[in-house]
C-alpha cells in the first residue's frame, strides 16, 4: 500500500463476513428461544358463509351483501 501498488485485502473482508455470520447466528438463536416463551396466537374463528353463494358474511347480517339473499337467523352458541 505504501508503494502505491494495488492490494487485494481479502483478509479483512473474510473477517467481516465471519463476524457477520456469527452475530446473525447469535441473534437467530436468541429470537428462536424467545419465541418459545411467547404465547401462541389463537386461531381465527371460521367465518360465517352465505348458504347460497358461499361467500363470507358478517355474523349479524340478515342479507348477503354478495347475492342479496335473505339469510336464516344466525345461530348463537351459548
């Protein structure tokens, strides 16, 4: 470098890549362990489907917004 000759400094590049991989692996392991302790999200309830066009509709709907059919009364679970 002092003589002005181009130098390929691959040693520092390899060192940087190896450091990055070690840090990335450490962060991956920490996040993997952290996810074990967090509660799992509850699955989304099944949407109510129109009996005529099979499109999802609101639970309190009296008519289907897709096919405009009158819907039977919604069954409520106790």
